[in-house]
C-alpha cells in the first residue's frame, strides 16, 4: 500500500517544479507590485481563515439591512431599509446573503448579479459604507448589521439596481478598442506585443466595468462630464499599448487631456481604495497627465 | 424605469468617518489653501500701514510716539489672540507645504503605494513643528 502511494508522489513532485520554473522566471521579471499583491492576497486569505475559525459564525444568522426602493409600487416609493436574517454559512459572501434573502424571504428584492466570481462586474454594492463587489466580500469580514445599499452617485432604478448608462457612456467615449490601421505583412502574421509592454498595461486590462471607482469618486460626483477613473484607465490601457501608432496615441491623449479628462483628478485615491481588481487607477491617471504634458511640451 | 430616486449628495459628508487618508489629505489641502489666501489679504492690509507711515503719520504705543507701520505691528503683536492665530497660521502653512510635497511626489508617480503613510507623516510633522513653535510665538505677551 505505502509503496503504491509513494510512487505517484515521487512522480508528481518533479512535475509541478518543472511547471513552476518558467512561471518563476516570468515572475522575477514582473514588477514587484504583482508579488506584493500576491503576498497581500496570501496574508488576507490566512487572516480570513483565522477569522472564520475564531468567530465560528456557523449556525448563526447574518443581519442584513438592505436598501429598498421601487418607483412603480405605491407603498415602496419612499426609500427604506428592510431587515433580513440570513443563516450564515462558512465562506458566505454578501451576494450569497442577498440571493438567500431574495430566494427565501422576498422575491421582489432586486439586484444585478451573474458570474458570482468577480468577473462580470454586475454586483458592485455600497456595503457598510464602501463600494465593494458583493461576490468578493466575505460576510465574516464585516461588522453586523451589514448595510447593503446601491452605489452612490448613480440614480437608483430599483432596490440595489442603479442606472449605469452614464458610466457606460463615459467608458465608450474614450474609444475602448484597439485601433491600428497598418497590419503586419503576411496573412497569418500576428500583431505581437513585447512582454514588457504587456506587463505595463496588465493591471489596466483587469477592469470589469463594475463602476465602483466612479461611484467612489468625489470629483465624478460633482462633475457629470468627468470621464471618471474607469474610463481613463481604459484610455491608459490603449494609449500605453505600443502596438498602436503614435498618431493614435496622440488622438487618445487629446481625448483624456480635455477639460473634463485627467486634469479633474485630484488624487484622493478613493478609486484605488475601492477597486475590487486592485487596479492602481490613480497611478494610471497620473501617468496619463505626465504623458499629456510631455506631448504638449513637444512643440516642434 | 419611469422615474428614479436621486439621493443627491447626502451620503458624502454624512459619512466623514469612513473617509480614507487620501480624501482627508484633499480636504485639509483645500482648507489650508483657502486659509492661506485669507491670510494674504490680512497681510496686505497690515503691510499697507507702511503707506501711512511714509506719509508721516504717527501713533501712540505704550506712551511712545512711533510711526504708523511700527505702531500697527506692535499693537497687533501685543494681542494674545494674534499670537495664537500666528501659531495657527504656521500650522496651516506647514501642512500645506508638506502635503504639497506629497502631492508633488504623487504627480511624479513616486511612492504612490505609500501615499497614505506620507499623509500621516505630514500630519505628525505639522503637529511637532507647531508645538515646537509655541514658545517662540508666545513669549512676552500677557493674556
């Protein structure tokens, strides 16, 4: 028995190593923020586990206070908070809790959600005074009662659903698509990107259009024309892509350096704090500011 | 979606307890900036007494006849409240300078991960410098 068990182990051991070495080499070439982020992630995971073990909320209920509003029903036009007591399960997220509340208690409770794994960006809520993704926020990390509200600075359509049209308009206004006229010769030739350039834009490509940053931004709240962190980040993703021609980059910089573009950012770091994908939004906006200045200083 | 509920700005300043370091830095920077602009006007008003002094106007301070400029300065410096305001002015100016340096670093893209720490550092440094300045500002003035 034991020899049989050992054999696959010895077989398996060199395999992950050989798999890991290339990634390790790649990792050492990575910027250190990535490593820091991973480290933080591991620390966070360990802490969550500890917290879950200590609290042991199992068998307990979670007290949810959920914002309710429905313009189409007579008695619900006045916004109010509904209380739900949801049985806690280990690993329960805010989204799991509101799904339970909707399925078991009140089927009229309305909110957007889709993938439940922080990819689709549908379920950004204002949870305990902060923009968070419902599916990425552990209930065990929050103080009770857990207040779930729709995103601030966006109009509420119903319950936790906000009007995202303006956010999408701003995202589209920076032309968030690859524009390159000259294609490489040869039918099967690809438009290749250097590893370094990929690393540069990597974080900015992680945006899931959840709108948490725009909602947290004090400037975007006061200036409806401001592009907002997400749109500027999108502009950064393409402006920094070296596969696009210089003229297209200049065109992109012209869009972001307008009156309601990058210069509205006052570096409050609110967007960077709330971004569920850890995109360094302020850093990207600041870099675009510097690029815009450099472009305009080039008067020849 | 015939109508939607607009919550306006209520949730913003009502939740000041949840503001992050960057937000506080922004608020303090705005506040100190306006304070310094306000000070500039009072500064001009006080210094403009030099015009009267140039015209030969004099005034009495502590039984002595001095020119209008010296008299105004000495009269103001003799007031306890003015000395306290000067300490406040120093605090405001020091914070604005230190946070301005922090914002300069942010604009240059240096140390953005440490932006909250540099805000706390500038707050602490402002406090230390202000406290250290108190003996200098408050000597020789009675309540």
